[in-house]
């Protein structure tokens, strides 16, 4: 049987790693910040762990040949549910057709992936992916801003020379 203390530890680790992602989003004042990413990552770890318990429990009651448990369905359910939350963070302006917060939606999905990773006992992978995503969001976000600022400067330069 799966130890409840181990699940609690896994969920706690996932909450912490999701919180690290969320801090970066919070710092940039984006939707779905600290608490949201924590909860999504922790809930993904919890749901996968509970799915493992359900499979083990049913294997004790029903003959394994009679049960068609598909662990991939658990992952699918988490991804679909979290994607729904992520889609809710995306905003599209109808006036200038600008789409915003796609990175936040992607970060939410990754937080779920990290939770799943921890539930499957892949601790180094979960920690590594968390660090990589924080670097991507922070460092490349900074680089992206520099590029946007440079492009805004160049386009205003072209407009002033055309006048």
C-alpha cells in the first residue's frame, strides 16, 4: 500500500516547486502567480498519487485481468483540467489583436507537469525542470523585453524620419 506520509511529502515538494514558479510570475505581476502555481502543482501530485491508490485498491477487489486500468488516463485528466485553467488566463484584445499571458498559461501547465513528476518520484527531474523554467521565464523574459524595447525604439525612429 502507498504510504500516506509519502504522498503528503510528495505533494509538499510539488507545492514548493510550484511556488518557486509562481514567485517569478508574481514578481512580474502576471495572473496565476504564487498561490495558483503552488496549488496546481500540488493538486497534480495529489491526483496522480490518488490514482495510484485507486489502481492498487481495485487490484485487491477485482482480478487484474478483469480491470483495464490505464495510468495515462490520470495524466490526461490532470492535463485537460489544468489546460482549462490556463486557457482562462489568456486574454486577447479585440482592438489590436494582441494575445497576452500565454507564458503564464504555459507555466501553469508546466506546474502540473512538475506535480506529476514529483508524484512519480522523479525528484531530481522535478527540481531541474523548476529551475529551468524559472530561468526561461526570468532570463528570457528580460531578453524579450530588451528586444521589444529596441524594436519600439527603431519603429519610432523610422516614423520620425518619415515625417
